[in-house]
DNA sequence: CTGAAAGCGCTTACAG
DNA sequence: CTGAAAGCGCTTACAG
C-alpha cells in the first residue's frame, strides 16, 4: 500500500492521471467502460484518493467542525453522537472541537478549520464566547449556531422553544396539583439557560421562587440548602437542565428529602441518562437529533444562497418517576 | 485573508519561499534577523501555514485520532476530554472518531487516518472489534490500545489493574461487615468487563452471586429483579462500572430497596457524574487522565524505537454515600 | 471522451 | 545562511 498515488493507478490502467481523477470525481465525464476498468484496477490495488490532496486542490474539504464547550456534558455528547451520523450520511466527516468555553481556543479552531478548507461549521457556544467576535473570522461566516438565538448577524440558528418547554413543565406540575413551584438555574454555559429562567419568571403565578441561579456544578447543593431553610417550601421544582436536576435531587436526598414524595422535580433536556437516574427523571425533551441534521441543512442552504434560516423546534414532555402530586 | 500563501509572504518580505518555510519550521536554520523580519511580516499579514499542504509534503500530520465506540458513555467522554488536552499540549490535534462498536466504521477511520498521514492513533475498542483484524491495516501498526490487554501483537497498551480494583471494592465492603457480596456485569463493550468479572469470581469467598451478566443497558433492571426474587439476598453489590451501578441503584429503588440502607453498591470507573448521583456513588476510580497522556507517550515511543510498552495503572477507592454497614 | 499542462501551498535535498 | 528546483497527490480549464 506504500506510495499508492493516482499516477500508479493511471499507469496500471493505461490511462492518463486526469482520467483516473474523473473516474472518481466526475464519473459522468468518462466513458463507462473506461471508468469501470479504472475502478477495477484501483480496487485491486486498494487505492483511495487522498482527501488531503483533494482539499488542497479544490480548496474545499468535507471536514465539518462541531464546536462545543464540554463533551462530558451529556447534552453535548448526545449532540455529537447524532451529528456524527447526520454528517456522515451527507458525506461529511464531523470533527469534534472542545473549547472548555474558552475564547482563544474557539478562535484557534476557527482559523484551523479555515485552513483545512472546511465548508462550514456548527457551534454550540458557551455564554463566555461572543458570537459577534466570532463573526470577525473568515470562518465565522460559515458557522451555524445551535441552542442560541442570535438574529442580528445573519447567522443561521437552530434552537428549541425554551418558553414552551417551561410551559410544558408548569402544565404538568399544575395538573398534578402543585401551586408553589420553584426554579433552579445553574450549569449555564448556554444562552438558553437565560431564556428558560426568563420563561419561568413570566409563567410563575404569584412570586417566583428561584432557589439558586448560579452557573456552576454546586447549584444543586445550594438550591437544596436554600430549600431546607425555607419556611414555606415549594412542592415542586423545575431545573434549568437535566444535569442540574440530578444535582438537586441528589443534594435533596442527602438532606433527607425524597423525590417525588416530598417534592417533585422536572428537568430539561431529555438526556438518555435521565431514564436511569434515581428516580427516573421527568423532563422536557429537546429533539437533539433533529437539531443536528437541521443545523447541517441550514449550513448547506446558506452556502448555496446566502440565506440565514432560524429554526425553532418544539420540546416535548417526558413523564417519568420524579414527579407526583403534592403531599395532601 | 484571501489567497494568503507562503509566496505572498516571501514576496512581501523580500526573500525566497524556502526561507519563509524555514523561518517557521526550522528556525535555527535561518539568520535571526531574517527570521524575525519574516515572522513580523507574516504576523502583519495574518499568515499561518497551511497544515494541509504541510502534511501532503511532509507525509505526516499532527492529527491524532481517538477511536471510541460511544461518546455518550461518560467514561469515553471523560477520556476524550482529558486526551484533548494531553494531545494539545504536545502539539497534536485530537480527532474524535465514534464507531458505535462497528467493525466497518472502525476500518473506515483507519484508512482515513492513514491517508491524512496521522502519525499514530489511540483506540478504546469495543468487544465487537477484533484487534488482530485491525492490525492488518497499515495504520493498525501505529495504534495504541486503551483499556484492553493484548500482548500478542506488539501493540502498546495502557490499562488499569482490574483485579486490584475489584479487590479494593471487596476490602472496603468486608471492612464494613459485608459477607454476601453480589456482582452485576452488564454494559460490556470493553474487554475489561470480562477481567473484572473474572476477578470477582476469584475473590468472592464462598459461592459467587452474579445477579446479571448481560451486556446491555437493561442489566440493572434484571439484576434488581433477580435480587428481589432471592431468598438469601447479598447485602452488597459490586457493579462492573459506574453506569451499571446507576442502573442497578435506580432499578432497586423503584422496587423499594434503599441504597445503602438495604443494600450497598460499589461502582467502577470514578466518573464525575457519580458524585452527583443519588446517593453519591462509592466507586473504584480509574486514573483516566493518566491513561490519556500515557497512551500518547507510548505511541511516540513506539514511533521512535518500535517498542510496545504495556502500562498497568493502579486504581483507587472513592468512598461516598452508596455504601454502609449491613443491616444488623 | 481523453490527454497534457499548470498549479494548490508547502518542504527539502542540493548548490552556492 | 539563502535560493532555485523538484515534487507531495490531486483537479481543472484547455485542446484535440
């Protein structure tokens, strides 16, 4: 397999290099039998074209970056998984780039992808990155943004309707009989965290009860402490996302509060992990797989006609074991 | 930034293209002031070298694939996270490749990485892939294997001492007073699952109690059902990994068994997620970050002198809230 | 439909 | 220490 290039295939097949190139890249431009012969020879030799050389010549590759702040966050892991498939089906090769929410890292990836001739990229930004700054990069123009609404820059976006999601959680809880419903923000890193919090404040009847609004992994612990210290406790809690819900339930349990007997908890995301939590988590599901494939479509559309679509998907309620009626 | 190539920098700096190349790639081969001048001009123009063109010419790149079966498994996610950093520090660019445990996908990645001139790769194989078959690929010779012992092919490996890990779990449980200690295998996908099971059988005093040995995500549920149906139940359970432990605890809880009051559970992996589980999981920690950087070192060592090192790391017990003494 | 030529952006012996 | 030349593995107008 050493030194297998287009020229050795050409020689072996008795044609010119350019004909071999066409046989692979523009089959309709080659006589059928010539092409078949070339392909057979290539197959026999075990030849495949060098994507490197192709990208250099064509000035475009099939490498598509997915830029996320943290892959150990299961939301991004699930996104990465489904997008790998969505990209593969369309002939792209997804390249996962993890930034840790860092501006400089993000910028580094953008210039790298530019020089790798990536046709476009998908970014799920953390709050710490400034989209407008990203747009200063050449590659910024070819980005589509997931999970963050940003209409002002001609950037295509795909998000889930945060307000509708919080509404679903409220409807479910109220139908169970809950009236005092608290909220825990926490592990931010995404702009949707803010949208969800806003929706909660709008939809809460009476006084909103925000147990914690921190953005770190200790939010659950603080929320539980706050809850324990309250005189008039809420009977149910909505968490800004599933990871926060896990933390809240766990911290609540270590203080002796049982879910859902003592207090109901609803998450937001619909992570597969939630089904295996103790108790299995009732949550608002985001259609993660759809987000991935739609992001790719938006990117292709923008490349084709310059249009920046903004797709908002509908969330869905997943009722499991972390919610029940309030104590009589 | 359009059409910025080595030649425009050369022209602007008044030197030959080859001098610009050296200024970047072999600084000691250029007179200091020439180099500084070139670098200044490049900086002003916003020029960086094309990694594509470099790889094509040098026949080696800095792209290092990390091949894992499933990124939504937090073990692989944590591995990916720490390896991204370890690779970055050494001047490599980690490229995450997700196979879903599929042979064909894996093979596809190997040929792709070969044609991208990757210097080496790291693979955390699922049980379904045959390492020996992988070695048939040119790129197979440049692989280092994580979490799977495989001495027979000159492949470097880095693993954790499974037997020692299980031993730690037993020691902890026995010191708490447990005598009947069960085991749940499950979510395999890794060869270490087998090693851990073997260690359990060896170390169990009296009759081993294997509650479930399945390899799917339902293992927890079946194990809990089995447990509930037993006359003489174990007072503690060791799970083959943290994800299985989560499933077992959750399924146990839904049948009314409380952890650790009714039964203690120990996991294996040391996932960050375990600290936020309900209850926080006692577990055998694998030094995931070390595994990543050692894998890279082994790969570099093999590239340098052809040697295939086999590193076995020590696990460590993390005592949290899922274990306690047995019911009196 | 096929071939010959130029060139994508680099590197690296080889001279000087 | 620097330059000129050849070449990595391809693609794509341009002829024929």
